[in-house]
C-alpha cells in the first residue's frame, strides 16, 4: 500500500538504481537544522510520516513535531504505517480466528465480508507447535514431526483455509524454521519496493509482528517490533499504529570481545544494563566503533532481546555488514543494489562522522572487552550471573529464592534414587539442556562453537549425564546444512543433541515431558532441578512444570552444562569428567578459540545453502501438502476443541454504548512485581485437574491429547479457563498458595480464578486486578488481555506496565490504570476484602488523565486515591470507547 502524500516538505524524488527508477521520499531534502541530529531509527519514522502525509492520519504538524526533537514532541501522537506484518502460529491462529469472526460480524451488520482482508503483506510462519517428545536418537526429528501433525491437524486445516480465503496472506509451513530467523534470512529486505500508480516505489522495510522477538529484524536495519494480535489485525486491515514519538536511547559499543566470550554473553550484559536503565516504550539505537566489525548475526542476537531489556526495539543502521549479510543470505541482486543506493541517498547509511551529531534522549556505553562469560537466571532474563560465580549464586538462590532449608541444600542431602536407574537426583541437577530459540540458533558463531565443544568433548571421552534431556532445535534448515558440512552434527549427535525439530521448542515451553523416572524423583524429593537453554525467556513455570530453576546461556555453555550435569559445579574450575585415560577434563580443554570458530564458519556457511533452503519456502512437506480445506470465504465453524468462534462480537451494534464508571468491583487477584504474560496466559502444559483440563475432558479429549495452552489459543473456552493459571503465580489474597487460585470473598472459599470469575459474573459483579511493577512483561500474547476481558475484569491497576500488554488491554476494552509514585498495593494495605469504584470514566475522559479510585474497606472505611489512566493517545481512547480495537475497525469498515 502506497499513499499519495501531500508532500508539504517537497521530499518526493526519483532514485535511479541501474535501469530501474524508484519514487522515494528523501528526508535529506528537508531544510531543517535538526535533520543531521536525527538518529537513524527516527529517520525511518520520519520517512513513514512524509510518505503518508494526508492531512488526516498524518499532518504537517506531526512531521514538524518529530523534527523539533523537543521534550514536548514526546507527547505527540503519530500514526505509523508498517509495510508488512509477521506472525507465528501461536498468535497467528487466534488472529485468523478473529478475522474469520469479523467476517461473520460484518455479514450480520449488513456489510461485505470481503472487506475483512489484509491490505499489507502478511507472512505467518508455523514454528511454535513442535514439541520435544522424542530426543537423543536419530529418529527424534521424524517422530516429533509426526506427533506435531497429528496434534495440530485441526489448526493447520484452519491456517490453510486462511491462506486461501485472505489476500496478501502467506503461510510458511511447519519444519522450515523460527519466524524471526526466516524473517532475517529470507523475508526481510531492509528496503521495500512495490508498484504504484506512477511506477516503482522504494521505502524502508518496516513491520510489526505478533511475537515480541520481532525486534530481531532490527539487526538488519528493518524497524519493527512486537504487538498483540489484535493490533496486528488492525494494521492488516489498513489502520495505522497509533504511538507517541519515542525517546531514543543511544547505546555506544566499542572495544573488542575477549577470547572465550560469546555474542550471548554480550547480549546478557546489554540486557542487564538496559533493564536497569529503564527503557520501556523507548527506541534503543546502537552506534559507535564497535559496530564496524560486529557481524550481522551478533547484531540480530542483540536486537532479538529487546523485549527482555524492555525497549520497543534495538536498532542497527545499514552499513557494509548489512550488505555482506544480504549477499551471503542470497538476496537478489536488484534488492542488494537498491538497499545500498537508497541508504546512502537518504542518510540511513551508518557513519561514525554522522553519529557525532545525533541527538539521543539518553546514552549508555559498553566497552565490549569488559564482557565476561555469563548466564541469566534462575527466573528472569535480566538477572545476569557471571559464569565463574554461577555455582555459588545457585546455592544462595536455593535457600533464599526457592526456600530450601540450608541443611538440605546440597545434592548429597537431597538425593533421591531414580527408579531402575543407577544414579540419584538432587537439588541443582540439570535435567534439560536445550539448544533452542531464535536468539542464538540464528548465530553461526555460537552454533558452530557448540559443535566444536561437542567434538572436543567426544574426543576426550566425555559423555552427557544420564538424567539430562538434550535437544537441538535450529532456527532454520540452513543451520543443519552448515553443521553437517563442518562435520560437527555427528559429535552433537553422540552427546544426545540430535535434531528434534525446527521451531521454538523448549524456549516457548514445548520442552516435552521429562522421563517418568526423572519426573518421579523430582516430585518425590520436591527437588529444585534446573534447565540450561540457549533461549531468551526463563520465566517461572514456562520451561517445564517440573523445573523451577532455568538459566539462559550460549549454545556452547548448554553443551558444557549437559556434561557437568549440576548447577552447583563451578564449570570454570571444576572437572567436567575424566578422559579415556582417567585424567580430569576442564572447560578450557574443550573450548574452541574465536579463530577456530571463524575459520570453520568461513569454510562452511555458503550462499547456496540459503538459496536451496528458501527456493520453495511456501510449498511445505508432503504432510503439509496433503492437508485439505474449504474454499469458502466465510469459515464454517465446525465442532472443534481447537478452533471456536469467539464471543467478542456477539450482540454488537453499529454504534458503541457509552462507557461508564466502575462501581463495587471486587479484586480477582492481587499480584506482585514482574508479572509476565506467561503468568497471565501460560503457553505450556494443561493440568488435568485445572478448569481448562476439566473442560477438555468434558468434550472427550484425553489428557494425553491436551497439547498446550499455546496450541489451544483458537478456543476461547480453553483460554479463558487458562488465564492466570500459571503453576507458579502467587495471588497475595492467599498466603503461601501457588497457582491460579483466589479467594471468593462473599463466601471466603478458595477457588480457581476462572471458577471465582464465573460466580462473580453471575451476580454482575465487576472485577479488577491489582499488581506491582512491570506488569505484563514478556511475550506479546494478546490472550493475556483477551482472557482478562472474558474473566470480567474492567481494569488492571498496577505500578507500571510493559508496552505491549498495556496496548493489548486497551485493544480488548480493559482499562489500564497506574498508581502514582509512592502509592501501591502495600502502602494501601490491600488484602482483597475491599471493593473499588473508579470514577471519571464517563465524564469526558481524556488520554493520560487522572481518575479517582475509591477503596471501600470491609470495616466501612473509605479512601480516595488518584490513579493515572494509561490510555496514552486519543486513538487508544477511541478503541476503549468502542470496547476494543477490532470493534472500532469493524464499525469503520461497515
């Protein structure tokens, strides 16, 4: 889509690249003193405004405000039109469900169902569904893929229907790779082009994705970030993304990484620094001399972790490293030529001279020579631990964090014999070692490094401990090609790191079950066992229900910890085992040099691998091609426990009802700090005795066929029952209780949160959720907001919100309210017995307005507290008044 701009600043011009002429909007033509001061990420936003200036969505005043670089500009609402949308199947299925439901609603409102159709290109990559059931054998991949298709047949039929029913909608079939790596290696172009009325147009490649790690593509100088599925659907349907002009934090990198450190160590250090700095809702742009030699893969690793450090994105400008990667990954010659010419013509090309003039709202600096080998854990990505201190830190966490009695905080004191096995399990044992996720499996340096660690370990005669579940899930098939060509897959196989699938696997919670004897020992001893994974998320309850301590690490350290087998072993000093002659082997004995890794990469990673693997990327395997589906434009909602017509549009009128103040609300939950979207809407296993488990069994589904919450996101009945159902969540209304439980105040009984919600809704009692800082961190899953809405929650009142979840709440018609500094659930002494009124909603509420929260205590006392509405923009207010973003869009289209 290319909008005819008013072009108030006369930036429209022609760019000749070879024989092709492109229409462009060149911001460097603007005669303004701040043009040279704009960071590159803001130049991309500026071009987007210039190209879409229509006086309605984008005005000249919007552009003036961005150019001013003033503090006042940071309160200016602007419209951003991404060039495309990226999706994965966990978020993609419910998004397509929403679009199908909107077609039904459009039909019932008298409109044309075909108006519900993507107007920008949408790519959906199926990567979240494969689970690690089989592992450690040459047949693991085939067995897991077979189970994936059996479990997800209904979902895949539905996605194939969507591919046929909607224009501009393509599906990358299962087994291709992780969406962000496919985006990096194939879909992303850095500079996008299309055909308009006047011929070819060129403009920066931009996108939003329904996965928080969409930010990975910023390593390729593509501005993009994660949003909830409901926002992505609005973008698909031609709506701009409403946002405030962002602050840009400059992150200067210089120095050189020390021998023995990896890109993973670098990104964990950066994550810790930025999370401490506080960059939620801000752009981070990397600059400095350190970028000159930094590979594109290392940049992508850093950009990928933006959700973990809290930023909207972590952006890297175009330079020679970008061009090198575009050539390596097989982009066509016309695209490569266009990227270089466009970037140099429009000021998007990185130069250290230009960086001297940039105006950043704040800056950080890291000398990369100071980076040390690291892990992050045991519960959050920003909790970095220096490798040399990891064993001692785990011992402290065992007592202070996991509440293990000091005299039992050793393996010898906690050991439980594993049935029929010749070993015992105790606290700290590593039961999962997974090379997984988009963050690291996209990076040849750490993947080749892991293969070399495996090779040297096998040659020394080392083996993985028998209680460790090992897996290798590359982000794309190209990884398999270069590991095999380097002769390293053989050694990984010998240690049990056989290929299990191309997908997120363990990082998304699809680690599969532990061996029953291991799981039994963990339960019998109430053991705190560990996982070590090369992922980006290690939140409570995410990785595996039996594993409480989870550590993020490079693929190389994943292999090392599988050999060591226990977190209380200091792998920087202690022996990993004995060689074939009985001599101890240490980490330094099997750790490859940086030169050895680079030499192997130079010999093995080739352009033809990318050309071959992506030559027919949308065709899929024989299993995918066999799937048959209907050609109907309106979906036939058959009886299914996976796909169900959601209730959002039931009884919807052409005009929205007036919004009202909230009266007499009860708290459904009172929660602490760092409540993640994993806590709110789990993606992992479904417990048999949970409300969701009982629902599935009542519909004839055996426990062995429950699959996961993530795979069931197309069924609102399952998902509303799974909201706040994380096994580690702690509701402060109940002391000492873990899991999705609450107190039903009228009777005082303890119930599952869903069951209490049903009781409250039967008496028309509105509900609120109270929380601490950083509410909604983590994945961009819109079901954390959808489930909250369907539970009857009218408002979430927290100390602070993460960007994506705040937007998602508004997108579902739930009001996000923020306590003012100095006020929180603790200073107010809230225990759940209170009722709450929220006033000021119906009397002309404005963005970021203070509303009045009235607390009625059980003893009859009353207290008024001002809270800030986190509806930040006028467009968000319209979404809220319409009951949600999809209702707003639907009414506009009708």
